[in-house]
């Protein structure tokens, strides 16, 4: 009799753990789905601005040589000496140049 109770309790505990894991997974998928939908709708921006860091703006600021940004800044009449590349890129983007 005790063995039967042990297995029943173990089985019930396993079921509870599986249900809890399923609910956690369901919540995670709901959050991911909401985040993706918000990003697609444009209703909420992603975490951080594109130009907040070099890591976030890698595809633009670190993938191209500095001279690329300096040339565009000269064409726009913008000062570029002693200005960080990320700041140049952000201002050029704000002006609609890139």
C-alpha cells in the first residue's frame, strides 16, 4: 500500500510540475508574441534607441569607415572633427541623409 501511495504522490507531483512549466512557457510565448506584434505595429519602440550604443548601431556605425560619415557631414555643412562617429551617424540619420 505504501508503495502505491509513493508512486501516486510522485505522479501527482510530476503532473503539477509539468503544468507549472507549461504555464510559464505559455506566458513567455505570450510576451514574445506581444513584443513582436508591437514591433510590427510600431506602437512601442524596442528597448533602447538605435544610436544609444555602438553595439546597437553596429550595422551602421561600425560597419562603415569613419570617412564615409565625414564625407556626408561635409556635404551637409556639419562639423565633424572631434565628434564621435555614433553622434555623426545619428545627426545624419535625423536629417534624413542616411
